[in-house]
C-alpha cells in the first residue's frame, strides 16, 4: 500500500511539473504563445491592412505626408517594423519584401496606423543581429510621439 501511495504521489508531482512548464511557455513549440510563423511567398502577414474601399486612393492619403507614406494605398492597421543590426525595415511590395526607413519616417508611419481590435498599432520584430540601442531608441521614439505603451508590441522571440 505504501508503494502505491509513493507511485501515485511521484506521478502527480511529475505531471504537475510538466503542466507547469507547459503553461509557462518554457517548452518551445507548445502553448498558446505568439510564434514567429513562416512567411509564404507572395503574402505579407506582417502588414495587416483594412479592405480597400471604392473611393480613390488619392483622397485617402493627405498631400502633406512624405512620399513614403503616400505609397501606402490603404490605411495600415498594424505596422510591422523589422530591426536588423541598426536598420529599421518595413514591409514593401517589392521583390526584397522590406525597405529601409529612418527613425523619423518610421514614427510618422506608426502614427498613421489605426490599430487592430486589441489596440496594437506597431509590432517590432528583431533578428539575431538587432542591436539593443536600435530597438530601445525606436520604442522610446514611439512613446514620445504619443503612442501608448500598450499599442506597441515587441515579442521576445527573434525572427530570421
């Protein structure tokens, strides 16, 4: 009888440890966390846009905005910013998939976003080569521009 109680207690402890690890997200590939996913060619999951309306694109873009912002035909809901080394990259519809922008242009792009249902307006993803100074400077500049902290998402996972 004593052996059965020890076996049951040991089994419960092991199951509890596995469940605790699973629920905390320490097991990679399991759980409900936000994964990095894979990019399918021809699609850009990084840039979520609202469906285009019937009105002409020129009436939706203010003429006082820089040319880079005027390139966006539909308003951006969530802007994804990719940081590689000291460079800020945003999704582009070219063959490369991303184009480099400076910090001021990036802040203006972020301010023109509308946000998704959760209120996220900017998603900052980092590569292995991303520098701490670059992403902390971007985060601070976005906060100073008036974007609330909870509208800026920076997952801890790195992308390729």
